[in-house]
């Protein structure tokens, strides 16, 4: 297994934990109990959405050559009884691992104590690469005192997500909402990724996602329609005026 790293510097602080109390930090918690449970990390679900923190994750091959790079914010959406709960990956806590082969590469992002994970499997076919499998799970603190501990998990398999030419990067500023199971969705926003061919660890030429293209194209189409209508109105007005002048000349 190959270890990677997250982009940027993350600062960690030591804090004293009062016995019997909960220690909260950035949507996560450490729940003291017995000695074996004192340092177990558990994500805390939130009742409302927040903008996910953006992290850059890179994986290198055994030779030290970058083979996967991904920049994104990742949010878990858990569906409960008539309500959704939210949790976002904190790049400062993410452990990066995986492996790189000629036609397959895996980027695995996990939190301490395997409290949550997101694994992306890349596949290379001829001159394109894409994500062929996506798996995720989260084991949060129960949302109520009487609620049981539960792990929410899901998988997308035999898919062809974010297909891009080799040597280029896939980029999407619009949100990508992926249904992992009946109880779990993953939102990736914004997103940029590239696999297999990463010269010097830099992204190649960007391939725009369809959602971004539509968002950029719609205002252009609306503007063109408005200009066309104005032009038609002006030409119609000039034509009518010209016909009237011709009629006056005949009289």
C-alpha cells in the first residue's frame, strides 16, 4: 500500500478532555468511556449543509511518480426518518492510501479509526481514464441518545464516471451528487482530478463537465434570443415605416 499526502498544511492542537464529557472539533467528536474507547474518533452529523472544505490529495507510485491527483470537497448525506443529516470530510484528518498499476489505480481517503472512507477506483482504457468504482461509508455518532450505532455505506460499481482523455484533467465546479445507497449520498464539489499521467504532479488541460458547460451556455443562448427578438422588432418597424412612405408617394 502506498501512502499519499493532502495539499496544504494542517495544524493539530492538543486539548485536555474532561472525563465524562464530549470533545467536539470541526464536526467530529471523541467520546471518552473506557480506556479502549477514550480515543475513538466518531464523526458528528449536522442537521444542515455547510460548504465542504476543499482538499488536494495525491498518490505516488512505488517509484515516487505521481499517479493520482484529486482536488475536491466531499460531503456525506445520510438519509434518516424524513430528514437528511450531513458530514464533510476534513482534509486535515484524512489519511491517503492506495496503489497504482498500469491500467488500474485506487485512491483511498479515510478518517481515523476508519470512521469514514471514500475510495475511488480509476480505470484506464486506451487513451481515456475514468472512475469505474466508488465506495463510501461513515460511522457517525448517533443523532439521538436512544439511537443505535449505525454504519452507512454504499457503492457504485461498473460505472464510467468523469471519463477524460489521458493526460488531461476532469474539472467540474457544479456539484456532483452520487446516490450510493438508499441511505447514503456523496456530494463532490468542486471537483478536479487526473490519473495515470501526471507530468511533475501538475494537472493537464482541463475538460469541462457538462453541467458547467450548460450553466455557461444558457446565458449566451438567452442573450442571443433577446438580441434576435430586438433585431426582428427593429426590422419589422423599419419595414412598416417604409411601406407607409411608399403608400404616401403613390397618392
